[in-house]
């Protein structure tokens, strides 16, 4: 398990809103997929990173990466092993859309519900929880 401290209110929200009545891996995965799809307001700008980082929102950490637009959840089929989001990435006059792990995006200027849902997912991952 992670060294990340247990957050009782986050644990309760995840238990009651995300994995409630989920009895196996598939139901927990679907619970996360639909929780994020419902609660996150797309599109939003984010920094796309792939290196390790702390998710403690009290820490001010400079995040290096590419600025992207997150336009929605990836398909349910693409989210079998992880939660993925579709991003629009622009480079040298070209634009590409593809799926990246939600854990690898850091939202910029999003509403409270979106931030809470994404931070719930970061917490789940950091705690080492599995489907």
C-alpha cells in the first residue's frame, strides 16, 4: 500500500458514489468510468505528463509537460485496465487526438466537481487500490 494518508471523507465518497454495490472488478471499473464521465465537465485544459508526481493538493509543485485539451472520456472498451481520457495534442502545426491515462493529466482551471472527481481518481491510484 501507499504511504499516502487515508482521507476519510474521500474514502466515504468513493465507497458511496463510485464503487457502491460493486462486487467484482468489472463493476468497480464501470463504477469509476461512469462516475468520472458524469462528474467531469469536458472539455478542459490540462498539462499532460508521464513522470512521477505528488498528488497532495497542499504542495505547490511545478509540473512539466505539454498543455493539451481534454475532450472526454475514452471509450468504455479502452478503459479496461485504467481510466483514459481523449486529448487534443498540437505540435508543429498538426493536431492529433488520442487516449492517455487520466492519471497523466493535471487539470488547469476546472470547476470544483471536476477537480474533486479527478483528485478522487488520483487518490485511488496513489493508495494502490485495484478493481
